C-alpha cells in the first residue's frame, strides 16, 4: 500500500518526490518533498526503507538512515 512517484510538470527535472499510502482503496498523500522527507510526516505509516531510505529529523537536525 506504499507508493513513491515524481511530480515534474515541464520535464525540467526540477520536480519533487511524492509519497502516498493506500488504505481501504483510498490514496493519502503523505508528503511532497524536493529534498529529504521529514521523519515526522512518515511517522506511523511504516513506509519500507526501500521506498524511503532516509528522512530528516527536525528534532535532532540530522538525516536518519532507516
């Protein structure tokens, strides 16, 4: 039920990644980031590390390898 994609409207390569979760047939966009996604946004969704290998922790100010 986990999805990752890219939003790039003009094929410039300057788009952003999006992360979504599908629950009961409904998609929920968890976050859209052009850098490392915040750990706070994905908390509770249990995204696999293969989809989100690292996240940014605002509490510590560092990137966490998952």
